[in-house]
C-alpha cells in the first residue's frame, strides 16, 4: 500500500488548510485511515482516524479546529484545520489499515509550518 500526502506548506496563523492523502495498492480494502503529526523535537501523536463507515476518533488533545473526512471511492482521507496556530507546525502523516489487519501503513508525510 502506498500513501501520498498533499497540502502542507507555509500558512499564516489564523488561516485554514486541508491536507489530503490518497492510498493505492490495497487488495483487502481499507478499513481505517488516519492522520498523525510530529512536531519538531516531539513524538508522533494521533490527530484523528476515520473508518470506512464514517466513524471518527479524535485525540483528546485535539481541539474542534480539526475535522477528518474520507472519500471511500477515492481511498482518500482529508484533514481540515481551521484557526491555525504556530503549535500546529509539524509533519503530518497519514496511515491506513486494511480489513482484518493490525498493521498500519504510513506515508512519507507533508510538512506544515504556521508562521507569520
């Protein structure tokens, strides 16, 4: 399975952004997709996940500024972030897990910098 994330870049504080991640090569079908992030000097942390049925799970530390969604036909997961803050600066990674599997595939990540 290959995961390709898009949409990062340099954004000013207060702005909005939508990240995209497209998965390809899955034979078993993708059950769950998710977003994680890793800020400089910190460990990777969960942002949110979404199943093929639309069930979402957000990390407790994530505010309502984050919205995850998914297009099953395109095997693509999105992450919309509003009211961006400098502390949102991180590399954002997407992941996918196939039906019946406990293994997560990872993309290379897309870097987001929030700065004026």
